[in-house]
C-alpha cells in the first residue's frame, strides 16, 4: 500500500469502530470492547509508516487533496497533510489513545453504558486525528467542533450525576466562546486572502497581502479558539470540572486530544501570529502556568491536582511558542502527552483500588500498589523536570526560550518569573501528591486494608507509558524532525545555560519543600495555611474565578433572560393574548349578529314558507274526489256571488 492509504486507514479506523459500536456494540461479544481497542491499535500501526517517512526525510511532505464544494471560483477543500509535525502527532495520538482504550477495559468494567463509552472514545480519537491531519482552516474547524462534541459526550458520560451533566455543559459553553473567536479569525483570513489552505494563507501573509493591526487582531481571534480548547486563562474554568468524567477520558483529554488541540493548532498556523500577538499570547500563557500551579498546591482531589497541573503545563507550551521556542513548545506537547496520560491512568488505578479521589483518605499505598507507585513516580519526575526524564528536556527548552526573549526584551521580565516560578511550583505540587498518596501511614485504614494493585489490563499501559515518560526526551529526535515554519530570532548566548541552572534549582527546591512538608514534617502545611489563611483561602477557592463568572456573567445573564422572559410573557404575549381576547369578543358579537339577525331572517323566511307549505299540504291531498269537491264548491261560490 502507498503512504496515502496508510494515512487514511489511521484516520478512519476509529470512525469505523465508532460506527459499528454505536449500532451493534451491545450485541457483540464483550459489548464490542475488543473491536474499539483493536481499531485503535490498527490506527497506530498504520501511522508508523508516516513516522518512518518523516524520520527518513525531515523535509518530507504528503498532501491528499480533494474538493468538498465548488461554486464557480469558490471552493472548499478537504485536504490532508503529512509532514514532520503531523507524522509525530499522528503516531503519538493513536499510540496513547490505544493504550487508554486498553486501560478502559479494566477501569470501566461493569458500567451499564460500557458499549456506548467505547463508541464515544473511538469517535473522540477520530476527531483529534482528523484535526491533526487537516491542511486547511475549514477542515480543522470541522474537526475542532467534533473534538468539542466528543468531549461533551464523555465529560457528561455519567449524566445521571448532576455534577457530571453540569460539567459537560460548562465545557461545551465555555468552548463556544473561544470557538466564536476562532471562527471570526478564519473568516477574516478568508475575506482578505480568499483561501482556507494553510500554505496559501502563509504565502499571502509572507507577500504582505495581510499585515499590521488587522493581522494581529486576526491572530488573536484564532488564538481565542486555543484559549478555550487548551484551557488558557480566563477560559480555563471548564477543565477542572471535566474531572467528573471517567478517568481514562481525563487522560485522553489532557494528553492527546482536547487540550492538545489548541497548542497543536497554534503551532500549525504559526505564521498567522504577529510579534504583537505573541506578546499577548505569552502573558496569557505565563499567567496560566503560574496561577494554575498555585491552585494545585491546595487541592485534595487527586484528579483535580493533575488537572491544574495540565493547565500549568499548557501555559508552558504556549509560553514557549510565543517567545520563539517553537520546537520547545511542541516538544513539551509530545512529552507531556506521555507523562500526563501516565499520571491520570495511575490516579485512576488508585481510585479503582480505594474508591475515593480524596488525598486525605490515602497514604501508605506504596507497598500495596508498587506498579502504580513506580510508574506514577516516573510521571511525576518527568512533570517536575528532573533529568533524565522526558519533561526535563522540553521544559528546560521552554524556560531557555523565555529567558532568551526576556534578555532581548527586558521589559517583559515578568515572563521569566512566571516560567521559573512555575517550575518550582510543579515540583512542589507533583510530589505533594506523591507523598500524600503513597507514603506515610494510611489515613483511612479501612480503605487501605481493601486496596490492591490493579489488574494487568490496567498496569500494562502504565508500564508502557512510563517507559516513554522516561525516554521520550532523549536523543534530540524531535528537533531533527520539526522545523519552524518561519525564521525565528536566536536568543542571547548563555540563555540556555542559565535556564538549565534555574530549572534544576527550581525543580529541586520544589521537591525538597514537598519532602520537608509531607514526609519529614519540618514544615507544617496546616500551620502555614493558618498563618496565611487569606492567601490559602484564595488559592483553595481557585481565585474565585468561577464565582466572578457567576457574579459578572452567569447571574446577570440569567437576570437578563428572566427580564426577557417577563417582557415576552407580560408585554409581547400579553399583547398577543389581548389581541386574541379582542378577536374572540368581536367574533362573539359577529356570531350573535350572524346567528340572531342574519340567520334569524333567513330562518324566518324559511319558517314562513314551511308554514305556508303546511297549509297547502292540506289542499294538495292527491285525492281526485277532494279536488272535484273543491272545484264544485268554488263554482257554487261564484254562482252565489252572481245571484247576489
């Protein structure tokens, strides 16, 4: 088979699985889980030739072009593209999704909607693979919306729980805000350049057909879509609530699909952004990276800690892209996919064993769950940026790019503080989680007594992902395959040396603080919280962003809708109802006139004729003798009159 066929198999195998599963899954053996897992491994195997092609030739490019709609000179393309970045992402997404599907067989066992779950999971993966392969804005937007739909279905999968149903709606609505901006950006590009295809858009921008403030605004509109999908501040509020979905869904969302979509899109359409747009993006990303890390320090839901970790790391990815670290930002997207999928699945293993997500009910699990412990330790070390784990290489590159940008533009020193401070926070919250969950004495002895290691169908994916969490950053392979689409300025010499020192110092200090606090006890977390109670309360309540949205957006909007409803019911409906009552009154009068006068006159004539007919019927008897008798009577009357 040629490479294009492999690409199409990799893309459409999950869609085929989802289609069969949604219609026939409940009738298949094991409710079709083997089919959905199998098609994902087929997709992964089919993606390997594309990775081999770009490995052999980093400049390799394959395009599969078609037209969906042609109206005169206007056409909407349906093209797919494989290059270095696409080849990597296609392989990584299908690989991670395949093992998450395998893990789900154990985690979701016995769920009443087991069959439907796998159909949705297959469809989610298809949507992300389509987004990765799209070579134009129209098609990427189609798959962008399908990713959003899939996340809505899976976040609210247990819709009988109000929290899950609300979380699904929240994710869907918040993302609509970002998607509107993305759509406006696409329309601005098309109206100015007359094309949806990435290559033609980039050529038009390079030729100066679109530039200046308009291009900056357009780039920020496009970025707004990524703010929603990749949960950047201030549209981040949906992501922590998305933890209401099944844990494997959280792993897929955070590692290889939903939140990866925004970062990938920014990297794919990189030439659309101007330097001014990148400054805005950098500050949004830096704020996201730092403030999400501070929130993670105070959370006790194991999945929410990891969720806020994802928010912080997404901020790092965007920060790298915005400060000239194109390769660094996308490299962190790939390494993060491995260790974040690992951490969520390890957390799911803990939840599966203890039936709780509260870190305050854990502790002492290291001996009970050794595979889960060591694999999650690998993920945490990668997350914290400890060498030689994969996260070290990508995060160090991002901090280096940020420091280089700040050295060239000292007025943006705050970005460096965000980057280095976020690294310290990462080590602290990652190992706070590890120490609270796996070390010390059990806090809930009943749950600890019943805890056990997860079955192989769940631990095998953990081990596989742990291998990549360790080694995915080695060898400089990513830099060889992915090249910036535009010429980027080189940061000052020494920026990366300084970044190496600062990132190691920050990660080490964060881990040491966690060790002193949660293992040795030199620092009392309770006393620190009491001493700085206002700060702790602020962080524990997530800076009250949800409350601010509720007070500034949700409640005013609900008040507006209630006012509109009252106006509709009281004024518009009132007027319509008055018109109805008036019409009924007029019709009653008309009915009375029609019935009493018009119909009365007609009935009077009819009754008179009927009475006259009744009289005539007395004469018109049909008996000849009667007629002769009347005739004779008439003759006699006439004769009598003459005589008189």
